[in-house]
């Protein structure tokens, strides 16, 4: 069975953000593993061998390489779409998720921009409902503002109809 993809893709610049985030995460884990190892050897904890540090570092590196290699697949399936009734958000490459958010359930919409997104002029759009928060991370900043305005107008119309 072919899984239907939504029409709106993220800008290609999001791939660079994901790459930098993966590399920074790997670097942080490598530093933490090294510091823990150094602390354990400093206090002469028994059973601490260099092979353990090498094994942990190898796992971190392999995990990062796999995560980086899967960025094109993540990009291909990270999409969104909205119409007069709902907002649909799609994600996942192995386990694909499609979430339908009825417009009349949306309470407020927030835009966020961390340092990595700001470097690429991208924005995260967070859609809050009573139950949870859904997000579309990686929209072009101007597109995010436009989508937010359109959604707010559609939400007003949907709430008037109820």
C-alpha cells in the first residue's frame, strides 16, 4: 500500500539544521562520556577499563552516522497541509504518523525560533489544543507567519460555525 504524502514540504534548509543538531548532540554525548570516564578513573573506581569508553564512543558515532544518513528520508516525509476543516501534520520515515487537528480545537498558535533555526531563517510553528501541542518545525519565517495568519482566520470561521 502506498502511503499518501501531504503536499507542503519543509524548505531544504531544514536539512542543514538537522545535521548541525545531530553533530552538536553527538559532540555533547562524547564530551559527557569522556568526563564520566575521567571522573571514574580519577576516583579509581574498579572495573573501569578504556574499552568501555571506546565502546560508548563507538555507539555514539555509529548512532550519529545513522541519524545523519536518515536526514533525507526524514525530510521526504516531514510535511503539512491545511484546509477549511483541519490541519494535517505528517512525520516519520520508518513509522509514519499523520495527525489531523480539527481547526475548532485549536486554542492558540505560537511561533518559535531557536539559534539553529534562526541561522537558516526558519521558524517552528506550535499549534496548541486542549489535549496537547503539535508542531511544524522548519518553516520559512515568512511562510510561518503567513500560515499562522491563515490558520487564525480559518479557526475564527470554524468556531463561528459551531
